[in-house]
C-alpha cells in the first residue's frame, strides 16, 4: 500500500490536453510533442525539459494546458525561451591540485634522485609498461649496468599485472572453466 495519494486524471482532461498540445505543435511548426518545450518557460530558468513535459502530462495536466495556452496559443508569435545558463566548460576542475609541466616534473625527479628519496622517485617517475621495463632491463644487463630504479619499476609493473589478473579472475572466473 502506498502512502502517497496519487491524483487521478480524467480521460476528458487528457483529451483536452492532447488537443491543446496538437494545436501548439501546429502553431510552432513542429512535428512532435517535444518541439513545443522550447516555447514554455519554467520557474527555475530556461525552457521546459521534455521529461518535465511528460511528467506534467500525467501528474498535472491542467497546469500544463494553462502554460501551453498562455505561452503558445494566446500569443500571436510564440517566442523561443533562452536556454538555462549552465556552468562553463572546465568549471568543475579541481583548483587545489598542483599541475606540473613536463620540464618541472623532470626537475623534481632529478632533485628527488639527488636527495636519494626513493618514495618520491617512484611517485614522480613515469609509469612504464611491463614490456618496456623488460626490454630496458635486458638492455641494461647486456651493457653490464645495474639500475636499481629500473628493477623497482619492473617489480611494480609485475605486481600491477598480477593484481589486474587476480581482479579479472575474481570477477569473471577462471578461463579454464570455459
């Protein structure tokens, strides 16, 4: 049992609304119901969204009919309502995060290397794929060069691959079961 009381709409009221909507569509030169939305202003600014129109059709048809009558049918030339002002693109970007250029990042990485801060080195170092790490590690071995940072990156790449493989196995099951 529902606690909210829903208002029932009479078939006669729906018929009248459909007639008003049809007249409005014809007047604005549209082809479908949604075409009249841009001529109907709403209290929050801008024009009515087509979902709101559909909702009002079932929940509050008398108000919708009055709105259409007022802004479309009773006016000589219905005017398009300006769209609601939206936030500019990029306005939701995080302002508290610091962004570095590539050269700044390289300078920070060199400072971390000089200071011997391994944690900062691993955070600031670009992440390499497992294949790239293997290739570079094999090259360094051939040239008799020991690079601890490269070995650490290889270990991180292997761990990352193992974690992703484990997550896939947990999510989709073993491929042997197929």
